[in-house]
C-alpha cells in the first residue's frame, strides 16, 4: 500500500512540475526551500537520536542531502531573481 502511494506521488509530482510556467518557478522554489528546511531539521533530529548505528548513518546522509538541496535551491532562486534585476 505504501509503495503504491509512493509511486503515485512520483507520477503526480512529475506531472505538476512539468506543467508549471517559468514565471512561477521562483515562488515555488522558495516554498520548496522551506520544505527542505523542515526536512533538514527532521534529519538532524533523526541523526541525533542515535538509536542504532544504521539510523545514525541514515540520519547523517539525510542531513547531507537536505543541506545540498537547501543550498542548491537558494542558489537557483538567487540566480533567477538576478535575471529580473535592472542592469
């Protein structure tokens, strides 16, 4: 059941993202950065609990990937906003 929901979420997410016009990418990227920030907090909490070695390693990987996502999102947003600045 969970796998079915996961696969459906992938298809729905792909369809939604491909249909977004370019003018909406910057606001949506900001919202995505906020969600990634929440993911980062959850990853830090998960890594910090240290229940088992596996959960600590997975938590550390989650922290690394969420950090890359947040930083990359801000870089893309900054670049897109600089395209609209007057020269």
